[in-house]
C-alpha cells in the first residue's frame, strides 16, 4: 500500500510540475516567428504532441513487458 502511495505521489508531482518547453527546430522557429503569437503557440503544442506519442507507445509496451515478466 505504501509503495502504491509513493508511486502515485511521484506521478502527481511529475504531472503538476511540468515546465513549458519550446520544441522547435530552427526552421520551425523561423516559421513561427513569421506567423505571430497565437499560431506559434499552436505549432509548439502540435510539435509537443507529436513528440509525446512515440514515448507513450514505448512506455505502454515497456510496462506490458515488465508486467508480463514479473515473477
């Protein structure tokens, strides 16, 4: 029970303490500067979304692998 609480607490801390990041290459940065403030934020969100999808898939596969190999 204590291990589950610690895991849940750590997960909540990681979720709620995220920092805004700018995930743009130099070409995307130049394009976003030309588009203006609001479209640039949308571009940033889209890039972050595309970046997180493979990590989520790999995390799910890793979790399932870990769960099936646990004794």
